[in-house]
């Protein structure tokens, strides 16, 4: 009976760990979306793209894409570790 409880607790810990990583992905996606909206609105409205705020928004959009790729890569690595724990 205690083995079952320990196993159940470990599975719950793993689920919480998964949710934390997924929350990180969604936060990164949200920031990427906000930055990309700024960059796209600059292009669609055909405003002066050389203003400081527009350059900043475009740079944020580009860097958020790299941050998103890094976050997805880190989650995939973490998921592999979690599945290895589940196999044991």
C-alpha cells in the first residue's frame, strides 16, 4: 500500500513539473505574440520604421522567436528526462 502511495506522489510531482514547463512556454508565446503584434502593426500601418519604438518592437519580435525556439528545446529536453523517470 505504501509503495502505491509513493508511486502516486512521484507521478503527481512529475505532472506538476510538466505543468510548470508548459506555463513557461505559454508565457514565452504570449511575449512573442505581443512583440510580433508591434512589429506587424509597424509594417501594416506603413509608419516610419526608423523611429526608436518601432525598431525596438521589431527587435523584440525577432528575439522572441529565438526565445521561443530555446524554450521549446528546453521543454523537449525536460520531457525526455521526465519520460526516463517514468520508465524506471
